[in-house]
């Protein structure tokens, strides 16, 4: 029988087991050597931590586990190709129009959508795409020397090319919630002044691998994203994913949904300390039955029947924590537009500490939906929050945004 041993860099190898004829001393020596190697690995490659205030622990790191796309658990309404203002209830619920008045004419923040790609021809998204300032379109060269040829609007981590076509519709929907144009046609996103960096990490079936998501997060941070939306979730704690999130969060606000299994079990990357973890609520601020919740959640946001963009230039309504995470990414983008000098941690704190308490609407779930449903109006009108976050104060390292630093990602974007 063969043993499985860790070979480093997320790879696993198969080794021959002990021979039946070996001596007892040799077998003992082999076991001792394996134990020493295991202890050394544990010292240099510790299990990535979850949130300090979370009572849950999960195994890891175990690379290669697929992250199911959330669309299978979300509600879809077909056939709505025309926008109706009454369907914008969720924008009013979070106070987005008030925030728009303050951002008008200001800087455009970049929100990376780490997802399934995008319908770049959709009328609400075509003019909202990030344009890589260091790249010349279609010349077949890596003009900015970032390892990606012609990555004008983003990069496909699965196929290692610039093909960003959406293979499930999920990425297009998240982009619409975040940044659909405000032009009195179709829909309007939370941050119409934001620009979408497209980072494709899913295959044809909507599945994503940890290493693709990790590379996508690293790409987004390295190429100037202010916010990184990851509306994907997995149940296994990954060292590769944790490292990418931990480094990227120094440059960008990382946002992810709390999952759609209706339980308190943490999901990743949401459960990592530096990720803004988002649960989903409806019009009445009541948690969606399917939404994840627990001590590891930071905030909640509207996530029920949200009208958004669909491939083919159409529209549909989506529900789930994918959507609620996109709402919060849009709000983070608005704050980065208005306050480019704020660090990612300061933006995250502002969103958390200005949220509306919703415990009364959710009896039995006290302190399980973070600090409550996000409030864009309060986030913009309140002074920068200095109160400690629930679960402890951020470190000086987290708040040290005025110290210029280069992040060395130990992730090869070309492989």
C-alpha cells in the first residue's frame, strides 16, 4: 500500500510504503524521520487562521478542493428584460442615492470581480470596464510586463488568456449589481462610477479551483484593484487562498458572501479575518433562510430578488449571498471613490461600524449577522470610525496604509 506525502507548493505525491521484510529498527527510524519532517512542515506552513472570534475550526490546508458556484442555490426570474424603478428598492434600503450625490464627478474606483467572466457587450456594462493603462489593445504583447498578454480588461486564470466571456452568467450578474451604468436605462449598480476589472476563475461548469481563485485575487491586487469581490465559497480552509487574501487585503477591500447553506458553518474565503463577510437579508431586514450566519459574519446586505444584468443583454432577478456580497463591494467602491486616502482596513471598518442593527428583525440570531445591514448614507456622513471592531482591534499593520509597501505574492500568475 502507498502513503500520501506532501511535496510542497500545493502538490501531493505518492510514495511507496514500508516493505514487509524491513527490520523493526528500520521501520522505527522511518517513522521518526516522517515525524520530524511533519513537524518541520507544520512549523513553516501552519494551518491558516480563521477569525479569532469564531468558535469554529476547519481542516486545512487541503489544496485542489472545488468551490461550487452559488447559482445553483439562487432564485432566478426569467424574462425580465426591461428595468422598472420599483425594483430598485434595495438601493434605497441601503441609502445609495445619498452616497451618489457626494461621489458625483469624483475618482473612479476599480472593483475586481473574481468570478465567471462577463458579457462585455451588455449595454449596462460595456462602458463600465476597467482599462489597463499599461496595455495596448490587440498587439499580442505584454506591454506592462505583468505576465499577461493583452489583459486590457482583466485575465482568465483558468485558460491563461484574455478570453473573459462569461460561461455561466454569474459574473455578469455580480458586475451589474456592483457597477451597472446610471443612464436611465436597464439597471443601476451600487457604484456606477466604479470600473470593473474582470478576473475569470471558473470553468464551463461554474466550478473553480482554489489555486485559480488565489491567483485571481493576487492579479487583482497587483494590477490596482481597490475592491475585490469574490462571490464564491468553499468549505475547506486553503493555505494558498488564505495567503492570497492576506496579502491582497493590504491593498484592496476583499468581500465575499457567507454562503447559501443556511448554517453557521464558516465558508472560505469569507471566514478569513481580513475578508468582509456578508450575509443576505430581504426588504424587511430578515435573514434569507438560505443565508449563512454566525460569529464570523461582519455585515448583512440586501440579497433577495435583486434585478441585475444577464448575458445576452438581458436582465433577471438574483438572490443569495453572492448578490449581497456584490452590494457591499459596490459600497466599498463608493467609499474608495470618495476617500482614496483611506486604507482597505479603514473602509472595511467604516462599513461595519455604520451598519444598521437588525437583531430585532431576527429573533434568536442576535450577533449572528455581524453589525447589521449596511447603510451607505451613514458610511458617507459619519466621520471615520475609530471604535474597536467586534472581536478586537485591528493591528497597526492593518491600519498602516500611509506606509508605502510592495507586496511580494508567492504565486506564479503564468502557470
